[in-house]
C-alpha cells in the first residue's frame, strides 16, 4: 500500500505546479510541441508565396533573398537539427520518423536549398523514403483519405519532386454546393478539410488541366465562387483551424497559381508569420487553451480542495460559440479547443466545458451566475444531441460524415459526452429551466441519447475488451492506436453512469489491469536492454489508467479485487515517484491531430496527474488523511 502521506504530498505538489502554469492569467494556455511537419509546410508556403510574388514558378532563388528569408532560414536550420538518425523526420522531436513529414521536409529544402554545412541531409532523407515505399508508401499511410496525401503531394509537386499527375484531382467545384449536402457527396477529404479541397483542387486544375472538356469548363467556372467561399470560411486570425499545416497548404497552393495577392493568401501569410517561434520552429496549432482549461478545472475539482480561487467561469462562458460557425456550419452552443477565432466547436471540447461548468455549481457563485451556467449548459447539451450519429456514437465536428477517419464516431468522444449527459441530466432534473419550453423534451432526448451512446460503446468494444480512441495514439502500439487511453476513458464514463456491473465494463477493467507494465505504470515506449525490450511507462497513460481504476467502486463481479488493488497501488507508487523526481512534467507524443499528425502538449502530464491523484486521494484514503499538505516552491 502506498503511504497516505506520500500520496497527499504528491497531489499537493502536482496541484501547485498546475496552478502555477496559469502564469498570471485566469485560464491555462499550455504549449503544443514544435513540429517538423508544421515547420516544413510553413517554410514551403513562405517560399512559394514570395516566389509567386517576384518570379515565375519555374525559377529558383536563394532563401536569404526572399521577403521571408529570415524566417525560412531559421526554419531550415531547425529542421537540420531535428532530422532523426534514420534520415527521416517525425511529427515532434520525440516522434519516430514517418514518410509524410520526411517528404515535406525534403520539399522545404528543395524549394530553398540545402544548408551547405550538411550536404548529405537530403541523401539520408531519400534513403529513408525509399525504405518506406516512396509515393506508394505515402498513400498506404492514409488509405482512402486524401485529406493529407493530396496536400503533401501538391507540396512535393510545387518543389519539383513529383509530377502533377501524382496529385489527386480534388473536386473543388463541389464546395460551391450548400454545406448541408457535403455529407451526401462522399467527398475524398474529411469535414474539416474543405479549405484544402478548394486550394489543392485549384492548384491541380491550374497546373494540369483536366482532359475532359466538360470537367475543365465546370471547374473553371467554379474558381471564383469557391475562392469567395474560402474567404468567408477563413477566420479573423487568418489561420484555418488555427493550424499551421492546413493554412500553409492553402497559401502555397493558391500562391502557386497567381493568387499570391488574394486576401486569403495575405491573411494566411500573416498567420504563419505570427505563429513562428523564436527557435525557428512552428507548432501544429496555436494553442489548446479552452481544452486545457476545461481539463484543468475538472482535474482540480476532483480533489478535496476543489477549485479554490480558480475563477475561469466568465472566460469559459465567453468561449461558447454563439453563432453558426462559418467553417462547419455548426449551430451555436458548442465549444472549440481554443478561444481564438480559428477554433471549431466539437464533441470533445464541448463535454469538457460542460463538466467544468458543472464544477462551478459547487462553488460560491451568485444565483445569476447559476442561471447563466444552466442556460449555457442547455445550449451545449442541445448542440451535442443534434450531433449524435445514427450508430449512437458522437463524431468530432459534423453528423453523418462517417466514411473517413476523424469523421466517424469515436469511443473517446462518446464516453466524454456520456459523462456530461449524466451530470446535466441530474442538474436539469433538479432545477426547472425557467422559461425554457424545451426543458422536458431535452430531458427525454438526453435519456434516449444516453441509451444509444452506451449501446454504441458496447458494440465498439474489441474482442480483447479494449476500446481504441479516435484522437489519441501511441506510436509504439499496433496501428499506432492507444487502447489504454480509449479503454480508460470509456470505463470512467461507464462508472459515472453506474454501469461497472456490466460485461463490457468487466472485460475492460480486466484488460486494463493486465496491460500494466513491469515498472507499475502503463503505456510509454519500449527500450532494448540486454537484447530484450522493456517498457518505460508514460505519465499521461499511467495517470488516465489510474483515474479509471481508482474510480472503480468495488466489488465488481468478475474482476479480482486483489488484482485491481495491486494495480492501483503499484500505479500510484509509480506516479508518486514521477512527481517526486519532477518527471510528471515529461511529455509523450500521445496526441493525434488531424490525419495521424502527432503532438504532445506541455500541460497533459500535469493535468492528468492531478486528476488521477485527486481521484485516488478522494476514493482510497480516509477523510482525515486526504487533506493535501501545502507545498512551497
């Protein structure tokens, strides 16, 4: 058994560290990993835009003579430093090499010239690409989804590395149709990639006209209207989804065909320039401020000290979208991952915010604030109810786009929504929504949606008892999935809905217990020692597994109480040890962004640790022993 004093001391330290991360702000901003992929695309976009402004597309120039020369040179130097030993690049500096990022890095150097101090850089990169199957290997990585394959090959074609015939002809003319039709058109890209559909489609059209005269005529007629649509979709900050790669693909594609002075390109370039970091790198996205803040509120609320003086309520309420979103046509009511203009409401950030709002109902707030919270929650719940797919699960952005990855229903999303549904169904039942005619209907819809969501989770459980999430992975696991994260999140939702005494929960609990590493934690990475692979656990995966297991109310039929208690105690020993040696700040690239683009976030290990330890202290220790000892730094 872990010593109670050690556990509470670890919680106090982790909590203090998390609170300090606000840096004088009312909310948490965090910091996404610097990304070789984002850096390569940004460098290419800047080079193509400047070349289109000054020269013809067939001419080359020295990077230092470019309008954005300083940014380009710094980015190239950063890429030189981050090339892996195998010759490739990964999505973060902690990531394994992959063919997509390596192709993009090669294109960035090809457009600007290889630094003279490392002439063998491209030779090593091309050898790596050859071992991964070249263009065929790139296409295998993404399958039917052209969301990333088409932009990558476009970037390569602009750099003269591949012929334009390798780039798919995306039907950008379809973007001119009403957005409500998109899910019926079987578009070759996911719902969030309409800007790429337009820009990449136009680049292909201009650089290699269709042979069919009717298609050529149709697409030519759609150029102006689709550009107008793109301009309406572009957020005020200039960055599509606040994402450097997507914005860069749009900028380089349009600039390459003569639209370098178009408003979309100018605003996109401004965004790219603002997003550059002092060391020369770019992140994949500006920040996850809303997501990090919601997670932090919920993690702190899980402990006995609660939220203390953390007052993010007004800020969080202001992050709720109040108008139809121009990007996905999403109705008002949802939350996105950031408070910035490029964020889009989705089915993970919305339940996170709803759970955080619920936490504030247990604090000393005014009756007016309570009414404001209930009104915001009603709007958020309605938004989620309208988003649910026919299969009972929840997708990320748009209902009914279930054909391609990252548009289908996800177990992690569905589990998160079900937790919010449970909390707010009870809140709404206890308090009549004054003046809300939809109150009774909403409660009925929530019960039905919950039943369908639970059925989806049961159906999506794998034969071994695990669940795979949509938005998180582990690069060392089969298919780069992360069943530890997915299974833990589903078990937390089943526990919140009093469903641990079910066959699905039992199988999930037994699977998660059995996946513990010899060091006492979960997940992580393998390291070869004396010819044998040994797993070194990660803070993020260990913490989320512990939150699920420590929250399981025993006994659960078919689950050994001894094995569960042993797993929890040894996991807590591992996590407390990580806090004691400050390893609870060490990040792992477990996050998937769009189209298998890896990231890590500085706050994830801190937030997950506070949540797991708070859950453990509240559930496992007698009340007199669960008061954290104050920690001073």
